[in-house]
């Protein structure tokens, strides 16, 4: 009996020891850490001018589907109003340099930064980067401020304690705690995603605020939440190592300088790996190569599978853009690819993404219009983009009205209406409409019947009396 009792004591002692070893890592309080960090976290409020149009006839409602309903949407008195937004940020040097999210200060006319809950200052933008959703501000003051420093987010582990400090719902100075729930999350918000997921409560207004580790170092910039109206314990932060690289460039250059390879890529599926005799699905499949790009010059071809970039293995396609972007512009790197069922190596000198053809916004196509003189309108051919955007039947043909003169015989059509038939004949080109109108005039037929899609994509039959 004594042996059994002693054995039980030993087992209980071991269990208590084991429990104690885990519980010793659980903070008894976050109070000291929060008190130390609060002066470095700022509340950001912005104002911007929003222009809206008011209904010129507020007491009159047009019936659904009426052509006048669409027409009067184009008119109205422009009204300017001030809109405000709230966010968070943190100070990274004694001079008042602040890091936040780009979406917090985007299109702002004025930016106000409140420090330590009481003092308010104006701030100016040093640089922004929409691709990573990072912005850097400078508080306009000669005072000195208390900064925090970036930690090494690569050392952050799933299960580590973290605290978030920010300005949720404009309440200011709010501290929440949790753990790192996951790493390397991609949620489809931006081009470069490698989020830290946390269950520390993050709400509207926390954007741009810091996620701290237990050493008081910033390991993430709180950016997004999955929500159905409030925090549900799934928040996302940009890792500090990614943010710091962007911040350093914005401070130094006022813009980012990312490496550019010049390829479009896709996932390597199991079927593709089997067909290419690759040991398993890995790497990034090159679907196309930009003309004149570093990849074209270095011998990369469509169909190649990029397995390794500058010594780093590419396990999943989404890893490659991030690694390339973080590589120094002008650096010559070795890229290992899989081609014709064997591995080969290429040397490529990286370009700069921001000056590349892939980065520059594509100029909108200039659409040629035709004047239909007898109708006093301008039209252009209906194209595939119109059909897709407006969800029309794929075999739809016609012309889109782009302009209507004040003295046009057309009184109940509006810009962007689509004429698909005239006199029971399908319209495929502006010339078709032109010929039908002229033929009607020659035959002394002063009225023509057209079929249109209005701006709600409803089909209407319209009679037009020619002059």
C-alpha cells in the first residue's frame, strides 16, 4: 500500500512539475509591457473630400426601366462633403516617424496624429506603397518622441503570446492580447501576402497598429480581419521583416525599389508535375515571359518551372513574387528551372518592378467612334469587354451610343444604350446603322424602329422620327 501511495506522489509531482513548466510562460499580467509601449502607439484620423451628385428632382421618381431614370443619373448638382476615417500607427524614431497602413491615409486631405491619448499633431506623408499596404508619415513637430523597434518576425512561432495596441472604433489606447495562430497566410488582398494570423482582438480602427511580442518589439503591422461586423478572433498582420524593408525604402527614396523577373506564373499541380516527370508538385510554372524582361534576356521560357531562386527553394508558386520583390534591383541571381524533364540553371540580372512594363498601368484603348449624321449621335462598335461587363448574351451585336447632340431626333435614348436592331435588321457595325437610316430617308420613311439594351440591360423597342 505504501509503495502504491509513494508511486502516486511521484506521478503527481511530475505532473505538477510539467504543468508548472508550461504555466511559467503564461504572463501573469500585460500591464507593465502595455504601460511601456502605449506612448509609442498613435491614433490616426484623416479627412478627405468626397464629391457626390444630388438628384435634381428629389420628389419625382421615374418608373423602373424608364429611359429617363438612366438619363437623370448623369445630371445633378455636385456636392462636396468631408469624410473622416480612423486608424492606428506606431512611432519608430525620436523624430516622430510613424508607420501605418496605406489604406488608412489613402486620398487624405489632412492627417492628424494623436500621441499618448492627449497631444495632437499634423502629419505629412513620407511615402506610400499600395502593394504592401504600408505608409510612412512624419509628425510635424520639433518635439522628441518615444519610439519602438522592429523585431525579427521570422523568429515568431505559432503559439507565441502577442499584444495589439490601437484605436478600434475611435476609442484609442486599446490593448488586446492573444497568440500567433498561423503563419504565411494569403487572403487575396494584395500582390505580396505573407500574413501573420492572430486571435488578439482586432477591430475597425486597429489598421496600421503594431502587433508586439513579449519583448516589446513589433513583429507585425495589423492590417485586416475576417469579420461579420466585429472581431471574431481572426486577424492578420504584415510580418515586421517585410514591413521594415518597405519602410526603409520609403524613408530613403520616398518610393519602393523591388526586384523584377518579368514572368507570369501559375501553380504546379499534381497533373503538371506528373506530365513533366517532376518528383512532386513544387515551384512556379512560367505561363508567359514579358518581352525585353530580365527573364527573356536570361533565357527563361514559357513552360519552364522555377524551382529555386537565388539559393531559395520555391515550394509554392506564391512564394516567388515575394522573394523576387525583396531582392536588390540589379543583382545577378542564379535561377534553377525544370525544362524537358531535367534541371538546368540560368543567370539573370534583375530589373526594377516599378519601372517595368508589368507595373505601369496600361493605357485604356482608344475606341473609334462614328457619327451618324441623320440621327445626330456618335456610336462605337459593341466589343467583347462590353458583353462580359454587362453580362449580355455572347452572340450580341450592336453599337454603343457615346454622344447625343441636343437637337438629335432621339429623345428617349441615353449614352451607353446599345442599339442592336434597326428596322428589324441586326446591327453589327456603325455602317449597318448608317445605311439603314439613309435607306429609310430615301424611301421617304420618316420613322424607324430600333431595338436597344438600356443601361439596365433591359430590351426596349423605340420609334425614332427622322427629321
